[in-house]
C-alpha cells in the first residue's frame, strides 16, 4: 500500500496510536491462536481485524466540515445588498476622478441688489443681481476666479502675480485694469474700460479652442459657441449701464435684451422666434421687475404673459 505523508501528519494523535495498538494486539492474538490452522483460519483472523478497524473509525474523533446553507428569507437581503454595493462602487468610481480637481469656494453671491466686494489683493468687484463669484485657486500673489452672471472688475495693480477670471466660454488674464465681464445666454461678453487684457477662449467638446487675443481699452469682445467678435471703440454706456440701474438700448437685438433681463431678475422669458433679430435704441430703467417688463413691452409693442412662477411669454400686439 502506498504511504500518504499528509494522512500520517494528521493521524499522529493519541487516539490514532491507541487504535493502532488495539489493532496489533488483536492481530497478534488471532495469529497466535491460528498459527497452526489452515488458510480458512487466517481468513477469519483478517475479518476480525477489518471489523475492528471499522468499529474504531466509526467511534473515533474524525470531524466533518459543516455545510453553509443560506436560508431563502436571507437570499433577497444579500441580493439587495449586492446591488447596493455595486451602486456605491459605481458612485465612488465616477466621483473619484474629481478628487484632484481644484475645489472652488464661493466668494460672494448677489441676490436682487448689486453687491460690492473687496478681494484680498484690494481689487473691487461689483456683482450684478443674481450673479456668483467663486475662487478657483490662490497661490502667492496670483488669484484665479470664476464668474457666473455679470460683474464689473476694478483690479488692483498686480506686481508679480496674475489675476484670472473664467466666465463661460472664456478666461481673462489681467495685470491691473477696469473691465466688465458677463456670461449668460450661452454667450460671454467683455468690455475693457482701461488697461490691457488677454482673453483666452476655453475649448469645449462642441467648440474647438480658439487663439488668444489681446483686448485694448474701449474694445469689446463677444464670444459664442460659433464665433468671436472683437469690436472697436465701443461706448461704455451699453456695457456698464446696469451699475446705474438702467439698460442703454444701443442697437441691441431683442434676444440680447431678454437675456440681460433674465439675468438681472432671475426669470425665464420666451418669445416668438421672428422677433430675435429685431433691434431698437433707447433707455430702459431697471426698477422693480413688473415695471421694467411693462416698459419693455411698450418698446416692442407687446405684452408679457405669466406662464408660471418666474416664467413669462412675450406676445406681440398686432
């Protein structure tokens, strides 16, 4: 018989030695009593030995591993737990890619009034109603912000650092200047009053990155997903008029004006598509929302009808 070293290792217990001694003792007794007998007596002796082996293994301390059974009432619990675990792992995977991104901090939020704030470097920012300014990062004397809405910046002279502001489709970089910057209606608009600015269009999956341009005083830039317009010698009135609570309608299109009103009052305005390019000139006072919408209706011969809370539809009068 072939020897199995693993079985020998696990059977070196006192019980095993006792079983072997009993086996040998039984064999010896049978051999002594049948030493002069024939082959049939030897066969009987082997039967006794086999019976002894069987009885010893049946009453020994051999352990059998228990089988783990999951009761049906727990199966659904484990099933839902597995689904929840997959969802958690999926959330962690998608959010973990943002771990090393800069964490923005809200610097200021303007509700229904113009909000004036002073930044750590001495720059002054005036936020148009319902606009937000976030700090993306700050390293040494350099600062990086992001604007939602519209604001007028009076940036303090930067000695060695840089001052950057992201707004929708563009980023502006300045050393010390006064400018107006807005981002709403899927457009980014910049007007430079004094100083010098580098404007860097930000590429998106729909819009390829355009080349940076340098903007000089009295120039303005209008950037959309399809074009970039640099306009010379513009009047500041139609860009910073909101600081005086007015809108100077200087040959502005209908949709441009409505975009501006939406931002200023935090409302939604809709209108017939054939009015989008209609233009007019004049001055519109930015008082309370109801009065301003009524005055606007007179300019374009129509009425605003309330569709739902903070949502209005312009209907022309035939």
